[in-house]
């Protein structure tokens, strides 16, 4: 059973609810004081936790996700006009859980839905990048969601991407990869690190 939230995190939730329904909050424009670590974390499986207990309310998770920010130093924060608090992220803050593919070849578009219901079309501003999984030598795809925030593409969708890449190698300029909105994203070759 999840613990009751402290008055501090409940106050943060109230601030966020007041902002809800007004479009995506402009977190990049806010510069509130840093208020430390309140015990928020996102596990590698995408589950949000508060002081070690899962946050079970999907609406609260989506609200928090809407004001998540990753600084240039690589640290993640929840940002409101009044405060900025740490969020420990085990891998990527989001998961890409659903994919739709439209059109063939270079005209192809890859559209993803994240576990917090962001809809993202892969393009130059929302790129795919690939890392080699050190545990098994396979690849781990990541999707640029907004700012520096990324979603780890789930394993079933990673297999779907691999099938798309293998099917489209005749149009691949460098190595097997996938097209979306006229941009080519190369998959790493087995046993080599992806290009930066």
C-alpha cells in the first residue's frame, strides 16, 4: 500500500493541478529555487515512486511528468514556478509503449505513445538514438520526447524497429536503420558502440 504523501509533495501536486489544462507548462522558462530531494524516483520499468512506494494514481504521475525537466548536467527535476526538486531516474524517465508506422521507405513516419500518453513522431527534433545493451550485446533504442527527456523503447517495439530496419536496408545510406519524416536513424552494428 502506498504511503500518504507529505504536505510538501501534496502542495506540489496542488500547484501542478492549478496549471493543468493550460497546455504544456513552460518549465524551460521557469527558474525557481532548488529545494532538494523529496524522495521522488522513476524506476527502469517506468514506475514512479515516492520515498520507495509506487505512486498508484496515473493522473498524478502524468501531472508530474508534465513538469519533468532534465538539466544540461544530466540531472532530472520536477519544476514549478515556486520550486525545483530532484527526481532520481534509473534509466529513461518514460517508456515508449506503442508504435504506429505509416507510409513506406523514406516517406515513413514512426509515431510513438509513451507510458504517460505523450504522442511523439520521430523526426529531427524527436530523434531515435541507439545504445548497445552491455548486458546482452543487443541494442536499446531511445526516443527524444521533449527537451533532453527521452523514452526507452520497450523490447517488443525494439524488435519491430529491427524488422523495419532489416526490411528497408536497400534505402539505408550507411547501415541498417529506419526512416521517419525524411530523417534516417542508423542502428548500431552488433559489437560496436553507436556513433555519438
